[in-house]
């Protein structure tokens, strides 16, 4: 201790000045963080009305979300193939930013009579928390993961009631029972992996609910929703390429796409990364 | 033609509605592009005064930029090792955004008497253009590269007068001559690769001036300048790790870093990517 004291005592005028400068730099960093948040809020506030307008336009384009989701490169990693039949019923989709970290996703499903699947509109809300004491199961998490969750936060969500299609009766957790089903565990696990189980995802039961539910939510919020036009155009092109130009259906597709300034969208896409990077703080 | 007309004629009410919706989506995309630019401008306007404040603080920290540049993972890829002796003289550095695409970088060098290198402050300005007719040499560029430059733009810059250190007399393009130097070509090329030749970079003479001069400029603008605090902290840590804890010089370094909220900076760094991605349009 004595040694430390004496070292502090002999700090020269110059060293004190440097220490002060480094503390000031730390304050600057905090200011830049706040600016980042402020810019995010500003972006949300001016983007929201345009997204709202877009939402109403997309409602007039049949199969818009089906087209986007079926061809999205990562979407299918999250759910079983059998789910696509029901995701094709998605009439419209909306992501609303509630703060710079929290958001809600609204799904508007059409009905599918043969599957006893009713038309239903569901809003699932995702909130960031740093409170790891909320976690119900932590056995599947490493100490490092827990530390990261405490430091940077993790997404949580309330379960949402959703009517499952009758196709899934044998794996629907509300319809199967440990007592009557001999393959209960296996069926329960299969059900847990469907998109319908995701609506029940809480973020608090790692290893015991829909896997990577936060990744699925973030995929909608970060990519699918903001970039849906780009994905739609890419999907339409892919479909055209696959069907071949002689098909009359394709000509119709091209007709539909005529009013669309594809170049403007691609240009935007390519310019976006650098211009975003530019002002990264 | 007749066929096309008849096809257009039979477009159903529904198809007309879809065509209209797709044109409307195209307008939405343009609006989102403008929002992106507007957000960028807003970010620049509120970041600029904080960067100005930071600039004045850094002026009080000896070897700040030397520390950052010497340990930056990519910086050394752009210049020869012999340049570092002179970059160590960098007293301060400033990047100013002139628009969402154009910027200037100001270098404030201290003198180095033994190299006849005077104290000098230089500002180099970079502007984006799409006018490829300005290019003086295009033989090193592919058709695809030229198309991209025309579509997305490329950086250009006016040459800046800089006094070279006498160490570089044998490769200094202002001091060597094709008539008197037998290794002229080789020396000229070696000179062209030094940071001093970069100040002469125009962006119009591909293959005949400082290589990847726009990449070097972008490195300062996108990474080194906005993230200099992070780089400084990482560099200081690396130096501490290398020297070992018993060294008294290190204790001084730790002392200096004491006032610094390192965790806050790291947290900001890790949180930044997702929050930026979040609202990507």
C-alpha cells in the first residue's frame, strides 16, 4: 500500500493531464452511445409511417409473403418443411419497433378449412432483458453465455394462444398426453420445433421450447421485414429463371414486375452497406 | 405487337390492381432510400460536435494515433513498414463528413529533424463521382468494374503537396529522374507505394498511382476514426500483455487506463452491430 501511495504522489503534472484526458474520452464514448440510440429512435420515427404505407400496399399483392418466405435463404433453417403449407396462408406481416431493442411481430393468417385452421391475427412481442434470474432452465447454458446474457441482454416473450392445424394433432402439445400417447416424448419434441410452438416461446426455457426462438424473431425484425421488397424481387426472378421464358405464366410475372424499378432497389442494396458503415460510431 | 396488345387488353381488374401495387412498392423503396440518407445526415450533424470535442481531448494524449495505427489489424496492409517511422509523428487526425458520401481527412504531423521532415498539417478531400469519363487509365479495369463504378460511384481526390522525408530521397518521385537514375522505374514504383504518394492519389489513374488509395481513405473514415477509442484500448491491452505485469512501465499504463470505463466501450462495440442491423432499410 505504501508503495502505491508513493507512486501516486510522484505522478507528474503530465500524467495527471493524460489521466484527465482518458477520463474525458470515456465520457465521449458515452455521448457517442447515446447518439447511436438517438439516431436509432429518429430512424424508427421516420421509417414507421412508410412501413405502414407499405403494409397496406402489400395487402393488395397476393402471395407476397409466401413468395418471400419460400425463397428466403435462411428462413427454412428455423422450421420443419411441413410448416410451409401454413406459412403460405400468411396474408400480411408487420414488425413494429417499440424501442431500440423491443419489437412486436403481427401475423395475419388466412383460414385453411381442410386443416381446421381458422383465420387468425397474432401479435407476439419481444423485449430485451438483462435479468438472468428470470431464466427457468439454465442447464443448457455455459457460464460464458450467461455472462453475455447478463451484460448484453437477451430477448424474452409472452406465450401467445394460437390454433394449431389439425394436421398436427399427433404432435400438438395441447392434444397429446403422456398417459395416452406411447410416443409422447418424441411427438412432443416434434411439435416443439414447429412454428406454432414458436408462438409459445418465452426465451426463459433454453432446451425446453422452440429452439433459437430469438434468432427466428430477429430474422423477421432485422432482415425479412425491412428487406422484404428486395427478397420479393429476388424470389420473382428466381421463379422466372426456373420456369423458363416460354411459359405464359412467366410473361405475366414480367408484366407484373414492369412497373418496378428493380435497378433502384439493387443499387440501394449495394450502396447501403458502405453508407451504413460510414457513420458507425 | 398484336399479341402484346391483346394480352394487355385482357388484363383483369385484379392484375391491374397488382401492377398498381407493385408500382407503389417501387415508390416506397425510393422513400426508404431518402430516409436512409436523411438519417445519415442527422447522424453526421449530431456526431460532428462530439468528434470535435474528442479531437481536442486526443491532442492531450501523447502517442494516441501512433498506438492506434501501429496495432490496427489492417492498417499495415496498405503501406510499407518503413512508413511507420513517420506515421509515429502523427500528432492528431480528423475525419470530417462533407456529405453522406464525401469526406476529408486532416493529418497533423510533428517534425523529425534528422529526416528533414517538417511539421505539416495536410487535408485530403475525397469525393464520390459516377463520371467514368474522368478516368485517365482504364486498362487495368474490367468492364464489370467500370460498370460498377458508373452505377455506384467511385472515390476521387485532388493531389496534396507534402514534404517527403529525406530518408526517401532515392524513391521520391520529385527527386529522381529517368535520365540520371538507372533504377528509375523500380525506385519510382517503390515511392508510389509509400504513404507520401497516397497524398498524391487521384483515383483516376488505376495501376499508375498509390494502390488501393480509396480503400486506405475508407479505412480511416469507416473504421480508424469512428472506432479509435476501441482500437486504443485494445492496443494498450496488447502492449500490457506483451510487456508483462512486472514491468514498471506497464504499471504506468494501467494507471493511465484507470479512469477509463473499458467495459462500457466493449459493450458498446458488441451492441452496435445488431442495433445497426436492426433498422437497415
